[in-house]
């Protein structure tokens, strides 16, 4: 081993373990929510009170004469 790299290797290993814990929590939550979570309201999934947050059907973009 190269003595100069021992502390850096330990630091990177701790960082990798922290990332691993986060990924395990994320995957456990994903699996639990898929199996036991309540289904989202597809008409208003975020509870904003309207059909959509952005009125896509009302926008009419102007692209100029070239068609782009």
C-alpha cells in the first residue's frame, strides 16, 4: 500500500457507504410504495385544485414563417 493514499481511501469508502445507505432506503421506499402505497389521483396528482398546473391546451406557440 501507498501510505499517502490510506486516508483518502478511507474517506472514499465512508462516502460510498453513505451512498449505499441512501440507495437502500430509496429502493426500500420504492418497493414499499409500489406494493402498499395508495394510488395517485391521476386527474390532480399534486392536489393543485385544477386539471393541470400548466394549461398546455391553451398555449398556441408562434414559430415564425419557416415552420420551425
